[in-house]
């Protein structure tokens, strides 16, 4: 436990962290990778290059300082980060390394303002916070390894089938090389894929949502090709699309993630997706239709047009269920889309449309997609009176800031 003096010192640094947080975390990663380049085998290089990780970590450090006297308030964020760490293979021995370089970065950026008293207080605080993470993650490692079909670390899976779903999205069906049982998962969870690519000095780990329901003898991920190899995000997705083929072996970690469908309640649900954000929504849709057939579901998907619309036929096949309503939004439909009636609404999902077509105050909402889409949906739902506990969302990459004042954000390594 931290004494009151240490807590007071940490809280006194909150304004400094708000002003210099990103500078500190940028310096932190420079020092960390300079002294421990082997950690580049774990961290997401794209998030580093685009500055997303620095922002996410700065927000997490800020939140820790704000709530240092009430760490229970950030336990949900700790658990979310813990899922990510477990899926990547972050272990207790990594925490002292991170702590050492975080303190060095604070000292480097703040200079004389980082007094011995402040550095000592942050050292103590980091120890308490690290212990919280280590404890949470230990339980997650145990659960992942001890469950039926579970495992520790990365397990080899063969690409059983590769299916092109649209001009930009391809699905990979993965079966365990050892032929043994695989772990079940909750609708909305993801797996980490460790890629060892020719010409790359370090391995690359990426997380992909599972796009099918649990209970199969395979896992399915549906991957979007991202903007070419110049774009850091595209390095792995392009490799998967262009180089990986049926019969190849990939290393993946057991399913993880806390953005999951609540299958205990029977509340009406609305699943909204933009672009490749439909992947966790597909798992949720298939699960609820098969396990809760009496539950009312509205499935809304938005994308550019039919050329990039993946998994459309699977949703259409499920639409025979009387409690499922499905709507497709195309921002720029093609002539072929129009002639074949492939969409319901031209344009974007608007607040006015949501108000007219949904019982917003009654339903629970799950949504995923590009940041502008997420912000628009979140703002619309709040404006229409949806309660916070009925709004659930997922980001691909470091957790973004749907509301500019939000300071507790999850770190995506």
C-alpha cells in the first residue's frame, strides 16, 4: 500500500502528465527499445510508428495518477489491458524493465522538475500498479492454459482454407496442427497471430477478431488488406493476403478479449459495424441466433459498396430468423449494387435514422469500426438517451478517444 505522502506526490504530478505525457511515453519507447530491442518481437510496430501506442500509454499513466488513491476505479481498464498482454505473451519479468525505463523517461523529459522525491514516489506507485497487472494476468494465463482445449503461449495452426470475402477482406480457417481440441471462446473475442516474415528482423504480432461462432473445429479470422506495404498497418495484412496459403502454418495464442456479447440477458440487441468492424459482430450474430433464438437482434452494417462488403451471404442466410432484422448502408453504391438491390440505405448511419428505426432506450448496442464511425454512433446513441451500461464498443489498435474528455483508455501493445 502507498502512504498518503506518496499518493499526494503522485497526484501533484497530474497536471504535468497532462501536459507532457506523450513526450514522456515517446521517450520511454525510445529508451526501452534502444536497450531491449528483443521486445520489438512483442510490441506492435505499426502502433509505434504512427504514435498511437504513445498516446494510449500516456492516457493510461495519466489515469493511474488520477486514481492512485482508488485503483479499483481502473480495474476494468487493467483487465482489458491484461487480456491484450496475455495474448501477446507479456510476463512478470517484463514489468521491472518497463518500470525502469518509464522512470528514466520521466527524468529525461522533466529534467530538474523530476526531483528525487517525485521519482521515488513514482517508483513506489509503479510497483503497486505492476503488481495489480501481474495478479490479473496470472489468472488469465491459468484460465487460458487449463481450460478444455486451452494452451499457453503460441500454438501451431494450419490454414485449412483461405476464402476471399470481398475485394479487401479474406477469411482464414485455422485448425490445430496437433489435431487436438481447441478452446471455446466468447463472441467478440480475438486471437493473436505471430508472424515470422522473410526479410523482417523481428516477429510481428497482430490481433484479429474471431468472425465465426465458437464450437467449431476451427477458428476463423477475416482480415482486411490495409493500404499497401508502405502503411505500417499493411505489412502483416498484405503478407497474409499475398503470401500465406492453404497448408501454411501460423502460430496463434488462445482467444482473449473483454468486448463480448452478454448472453445472460435477453434484452434486444443492436449490432453495428463499419467496414472490417463486422468481424466481431458476425461472431455475436451467429451466437445469439443459435443460442438465444427468441432474442430480438438488429444487425446494421455500413461500408463503401458491394465490392468491399464481406460475409453478406452469411447474414442473408441468417435473416430467415423472425427475430432478426438486417440493414445494409452503402456510402457509394455501384450501379450493380443498385440493380441487384444489395443495400437498404444509401449514405451513412445517422442519428435521425437510429431514432426512427430503433427503440434506442430499450436495446443494448455493440459496435465496431473506423474511429469516425465509432464517434458518430457513440454520440448519436448518447444524444438519443441510450444508457452508458447499454453501450459496448471495440477498437482495432490502441483504444481511441470516443469522448475527448475520457482519460481512461486501454493500452494496445
